[in-house]
């Protein structure tokens, strides 16, 4: 690697150097990393996806709107998509279909519904394997899929995003919406976890 | 480009390092890098396709050994140098050490002049294109036949947009493949849905 002569500076220092050379430009546009971080903490939340799921479980008309046009339906909650994310498809898990999402080329995610992706979603192992051996990968991750259930893997290769609509645990039928939202996990929105209430 | 980033279907990897409800960030600098990337995208120095291509252009050994947020910082720094915002020497002086950047890239290409519209249910073949610049086509579907499920939103053609060429908006199609067709005899049974730009597709005769 001829281009890498000096040992690389630690990541914190490389990050700080990039920040430094952008300081004036950012200031001129009224932007800062701290403010961006605050905005992300308030807006990039799996709790958003959880609220949408809880509504879909309790309101059949909303569920239909959500499956037909995800972007318009989440706007009913005041949830938007970043400019480059042009649409979101909501993928309904059923007893016969299990959906799971990935981005094999980088790590694209519906961040306003799922939050920043976890490291394992960005790792080479998940991106390489889940398209080719989804059943083994899901089993290893604690989410085995029955042999007669169809697995659908969605590769986020363009600027459409995906969110899984997990199955509602039967014992939660009749719960109020906010209590339902509290059991919906980020991992279930990616499609690598099933929801239950007993013992979390 | 057929780079290290194009991972779908590659073999030899171990288990996914999964922990339920894992934090997205392993260190404070990773969270800061995530915010920095979002902030820089609002400065108008480069677009999303240029950014993705800068990640893809990392030296293969650097790319696979770096974590996600090292790839993020490397790509941003590479573009800031290429766009004349700073220099490698300046970044290294401030960082107090080396600052490996991505390699220069090849040229891009414009939208396919003979691209066609497709209907839901239509069978399509992914063109057998080998592109040295940026492309959003995972190699595992190249030359394969699938079925159009949905017409997705209009998006600037990334192969041009990443290279400063005129990038017309075109639809992306959700195309359904069978894993058994993508890797005959070498995959577990599944439907694989890929969002495919119109220019990457041709009709099946």
C-alpha cells in the first residue's frame, strides 16, 4: 500500500482534522456538528417506527395506507424522510412470510423510523451473508424461520428505504397503542427479531 | 466498480457479531462522525453518489480492515481534498499523523440511451455491464433474470451523478429474484428483492 506511508493518526484525531478544515464553511451556513447531533438524537429514533407499527396493529385503515404509501402514512405522525430517501416500503410479516432488510453495498437504512443502524448491520458478515444464507443467519441471530415460511430479503441498493412491520404478539391484542409501541424493538423493524412479551 | 464494498453473496465470513438492541455507536467519536457526515452533506461540497463512490475507492486492504465510521471519515476527507477544500498535508498536520485517503477513480457514464419502461409482473434481465466507475448494481444480480414488482421513485442516475456528469432522473424498479437463480445450487431458499435503476435493465425477449 504505497499510499499509506506514515502510520495513520488515531480516528479521533482524523475526525477532528476534518472538523477543523470545515469550521468556517459550516459556521457561514449556520451549521455545527453539535447541533446536528442534537437533531439526530431527537429525530433518528426506532421509537418512531414503533409508534407507526402500533398504529398499524390497531387501525386497519392506517395499515392499508402504510402498506400502500409509506412516506405519506408516516407523515401523519410528523415523521419525514431525509431528502435523498425518496420512499419507504413497509414490509408486512405474516405467518407465511418473513421479511428482512440489508444494504449489501453500504449501509442504507430508514433512519427516521429505525434510528442509526447498529454496527452489525454495517459489518461485512451481515451484508455478505444475509442475501445468500438468510435462514442460517437469522437462526444464528436468534430468529429462526420455519422451513415452509417464505423469506424475503430486501437489498437497499437505491434510495427507497424499507421497514419491516413485525407480527403482533397475540397476547397483546387489545392493548392501548402506547403500550404496544413500547414492545416494538429496532431489531424487529430490521427483521432479525420476533416480538414477544413474556420475558422480553 | 467491482470493489470490496460489493459484498452480497461473498463467502468465508463468520457469524454476525450480533447483540440484541446493540448501541449503534461503539465510541463517542463514532457518534460524532455520524453527525459530521450529515452536517457536511448540507454544505453542498459533494453529493451522496460522490460520497458513496469515495467509500468504494478506498484501498481494498484498508476498506476491509476499517470499521464503518473509519470508512465514513476516509471518504469525507478524500472528497474535501479532491474538491480543493483542503490538502492531505494539511489534514495530516492537524491530525498529527498519517491520513490514508481513497484512490482516484475511473470515469463515469450517463443514463442508458435505450432504457425502457417496465410493467409490474414483467420479466427483466439485468444488463451484463462491467463499469469501472460508480454503479449501484450489486454484482450478484448481473446478467440475472427477475420480475418487476413495483416502479420506485425517480432518482438521479448514480453512475453519472457520482462523476459530475449530467444525471437524468430515472425510475428504480423493485425486482424480485430467487436466490436459487442467483446462486444455483449454492444458496438457501429466499426471494431477493433489489432496487434496480432503469438503465441497468433490459427486456427479456
